[in-house]
């Protein structure tokens, strides 16, 4: 089934000029980038985006990291896009990520791990709506 998922190219990747290389992995995996914008995330946006992790010990560090440099927010479209992108991203901890995945190729650590991808279709809809309107998405 054709789905849309939400992606973020995180500050560790934009800082190292890896936007194009990450996008190449995404496109080579058969996912289409149907919306994309480079933004400086505000503290309020980062806190809201990661509010499910508010009680975790790394929450403050995560919010600080996500606002430390620009990010690229994206909508990806394709067959089973949510699960497909999770595969393409690789495990949260790059030490456990499979060969060829974005995190294996580029992530620096479990925190600074280059990309975000929605973990369910329901969350994808919520996350897309936090950063894009329907008019921004051209499929
Ligand atoms: P994801 O869905 O693979 O991104 O992983 P999670 O939902 O578990 O965590 C969300 C994000 O929080 C991760 O992508 C990391 O950026 C960050 N994170 C997770 N675990 C840790 C940790 O142990 N330490 C730090 N500093 N950040 C973490």
C-alpha cells in the first residue's frame, strides 16, 4: 500500500553536509521525497516533537541536539513507506545497524544518529502535520 512517512535529517548530518548522500540512500530504496524543507528547529518544536520521551534521561540532551544546527524535514512516499524507511534508517544505535543503512553509513552515536523516521502510520500523520500542510506535499 502506498503510504507517507515523516523523516528528519538531523543536525549531525546537516553539519557534515550529508543531506544529498542521505537523500541518495532514500531514493535508491525506492522512496520518493514529496516534500522537503530545511529549518532551524525551535526548542518548543523539538520538545513537542519528542514529548513521548519527556521522562527519559536523554530528553534534555536530545532537544539540545535537535536545535543545535539546521535540520531537513521531509515527507517520503512509497510502498509501505513507514516500515521501508525504518529498514533503510537502520537500528537506533549505529553499532547495531545493518550494512548499507543510513545509520550504519553515517550516524555518529545512539543520540546523534543522522535521521528520524516515524514508527507508525498514525504517528507519521501527526508528525507530518507538525511541519507541513497538504499544499506543501506534491506527490
Ligand atoms: P528511533 O525511533 O530509532 O529514532 O529511536 P527512539 O524513538 O528510541 O529514540 C528517539 C531518538 O532519541 C533517537 O533517534 C536518538 O536520537 C535519541 N536517543 C535514543 N536513545 C538515546 C540515548 O540513549 N542517548 C541519547 N543521547 N539519545 C538517545
